[in-house]
C-alpha cells in the first residue's frame, strides 16, 4: 500500500503523484491544516477558495473509485501539520511508501526532504510536471548568462511548444506586442463582468468554517463567487476567451475606479492551484487568434504572461532560493503602513487598490506593480513585510510566484537579477493609466507642497536616496541627468515634503 499526499495547490487529475495510483490498494491523503493556513494570515477568501476546491477535488477522486482520506480543519483529531497528518495516517494503515508531488514552496521542499528519516520509510517526491519548464531545464538555460531576461527565455519557450510560430518565426513577424498594450482607459468602455459561480453546500460549509476559525484574518469573506471545480474553472476560462480577450491587450495596463476586473482573465488562482493547466489556457487563446476571434496583440500578451512570465519567475525562484528570500539590495527598512490593511488613506489610487484587494483577494498586475508596489518601493518598505502582505492578501499567491514578483519586480530587492531597473514612477504614470487621480485629495499636477501627489516627491527622493546603488544602471541615466539639473531649492523642497510625509506616517496620521 502507498500513501499519496495531495497538497492544496495540486488539484489536478494529471498530477504526477497520481500517475500510477492503484485504486484497489493505495490511499490518497488530503488535509486542511493550521500550519499551512496560518504561516501567514491568509485572506479569508483565499482560505475559503482553497479549502472548497480541495473538498470538491477529493469528492471527484472518490467518485472515480479512489480511496481518499480527507481531514477537515475542524476535525478534533487534526494534527495541525502535513507531517503530523501523514504520521496519523501511517499509524492506521500498513504503508510501504509515501508519494507526493514536489511542493511549490522551498520551505515545504526542505521539510519533506527529511520526512523519510522522520517516518522511517521511503518518501518519493516526484517532479511537478504540470509546469512547462522544469527547474533543471531553467537552470540549464540560465547557466553562463550574465543577465536572465524573461524575453529571451520566452522566445525559447515559444519555439519549444510551437506557440504562435510560423515556420520557425513568430506569427506576425514580432515576438512581443507589448508596445500596443499600454492604452489608457477610454471613456464608455463596456467591460464584461467576471465569472461568478454560486456557492454550493460544500462552499457554504467552508465559508462558515472560515468565519468561525479565522475571524481576525484580513479580507471580506462574502460575496464569494470563485470557481471551485475544474468544470467551473473551464467555464471561467472560456468566458474570458469569448468576452474579454479581444480587449485584454489594449487595456491590460489600464485602471478604472470601481472596475476591479477590467478585461483580465482572473484565472491565476485556478492555474496556481491546479484546476487549470497552463498549456490548455495557452492553446485556447491561440485558437481564438487563428479563428479571428481575438487580435494578435491581445493573444500574444496573454500567452506571454503564462508561457513567459509565469514559467520564468518559477525558474528564478528555484534557481535563487533560499538566498533570494533575504535579498534587500536597497536596504529598505520602513514598516508597512496601516493603510495597506485598512485602505484609510487620502491617496485615492491606494485606497481603491487596497479596498478591492480586501473585497476580492485580487488586484490586476498594474495595480499590484505600479500602485501598491510602486508606493512600497518609493517609501523604502522592508521587503519581508511587503512579501508577507502580498503572500497573505491574494488568492493566487504561492511563494514561488509571489517572491520573485515582489522582491525582483516590485522592490528591486534582488539588485536587478530579475528586472533591469526599478519600476519606480511618479503620479504622472498613475494619472495616465487610470482615472484615480480625479477623485483624490492630492493634485497630481503639483510637484511639491501639502497638496502635491505624494508619488511625485517620493519618486525623486527615491532616486536621490538610492543614487549610490542606481546611478550606474544604464536604464537610469536619464533620471539622474534630470536630478543633476535640479536646483538646490527644488531638492530641498523634495526633502522637506518627504520628511513631512514620513513623519505623518510614523505618527499614524491619515496621509
């Protein structure tokens, strides 16, 4: 008899640990444990999503005739940890081997590597082959390269899987159509709603459990409308392809007040827990292009997020861990402001993005990078605090995808291993790509003074404060030439405004 452990982000029928399962003999173990639910205090909606999806997946396996042992969070006998639950199962069954698919987080991989000794029997950790590039393959690609740029990795993946290719060349003659995907929000856009599933009895039970056991966790539990089965996730994918993909490219960087979903796919949480597979999402988008249902810039942009960026950040994670987790190139040490939890700020862009994150356990990538992340970068917030926040608040967050995005892309904490320059911007960028500034107390046109948009002076303070580490960056040359041309009076005004703003933050004043 073999015990096959399935984790909460491994809800795929094609999972490697299930490949040779013996329905007559083997036992599948799934468990909701305190250790995984609380190592950061995950968003209520994230816990509800994962637990409900796990229960539905377990039910599907049972319907297929497999023997499933499922441990609910409130089971009085619940050991509270994965290892504890494995030990409890071993005490009840004559198990010869434990089999598990490799976890997506380094801490779990390290822990599981010691299980064989702790348990006194073989523990086989199989490769997670749901990804399109293995950690070993990525390491081979990275070997000897001075810079690990996603664009070149993405091209290799396009060739490997023959995606949007024509006789060895990219369809349309270009690899990347990102330049066409930066349109500001237009007035009168008719944005289709996101997929909405009605909670069933299983989900309602889970929501009641979350409300009871996680009352002090961040976020709104209701309303809950996420897919929790593979069939529902496929409907959500098809809805995106049919209704939103056409305009996804044009407006993927745009932000509109009270429009949290825009034209994005909202499937990352389904991909990252295993309800969807990357290749099926890619192929459905590619087919939409070939059928004339969506333009190339939209399809290529969507595919690049999955085949390029998603696989790339995972490769970076496994290549650079565990040292990557402690990177702090810019020596950022400021505490995370309270408004990241409360949305109680007069900066409308941040108020909108935090509020929507609280409501949905979701924000799209420009909200995460250029509003929430941009402020954290400019303010010099401690990377550990920022990483914990992103890990906690988003339903699609697992460390393999969250850490490189935050430490590398958002905070430049890795010193440029992932991004070629910090993604720092003043209020002008937010004003261009959103309608947030019109409803703000601060004036985006004002550069200094109490009514000026804080992003404006914080941007230049960031540039000046980090001059010793960033001036040599070839992509930062224009910014430092501009800084060099600033008069002393302007520099002092920036310092004064920044000092006033940070003092207000430290005094817990509303900023």
